[in-house]
C-alpha cells in the first residue's frame, strides 16, 4: 500500500529490468576497477552474467526481442572469451558495456523529450 501512496502500483515495477539496470551500472564501476584490482574481474563477470539473464527474462516476459538485444550479449561473449584464454575479452566486454550504456542513456533522453513535447 505504500507503493500506491507514492503514486506507484506494483505492476509498474519490473524487477527484471531493475536487476538488469543495477547490475549493468555496477558492472561499469567494477569493470573500471578490474584493471587495478584482481578481485573486481570476477565480480564484473558475475554481474555481466546476471545482467544477461535478466535481459533475457524481461525480453521474453514482454515479448520484446529485437536485434539490439542480441548485440547486448557482446559483453557476455567478451567475458566468456576472457575466461577461455583471450585476455582482451574482458576489455571487449567493458567497451561493449559502455557502448550499450551510452546507447540507453541517449534512447532514454530521446524518449523523455518525445513524451514531454507539446502536442500540435
């Protein structure tokens, strides 16, 4: 009931999207740290895995599969390549994650502007 008092209903919150966003932003921070702290690479990899699984979940739940969702798996592939022996795989993952993050910020701004545009 507190959610309703705040102007939100339970159906407005998508836990999969929230998990995806939190893991993605946390992975950006840990990805930067993985070049100076050895422990950060493992956490970065775990967060990338969780972010990928949550993306698959909410894409399936909302029947929202688009080409971009497959491109979003590039960071996960980078992590896998890093673990199978290609050290640049982790850098590929980190760069691809930044590209995805910037893309979603731009799309969010575009969406916000279009929803606030005057009609007529």
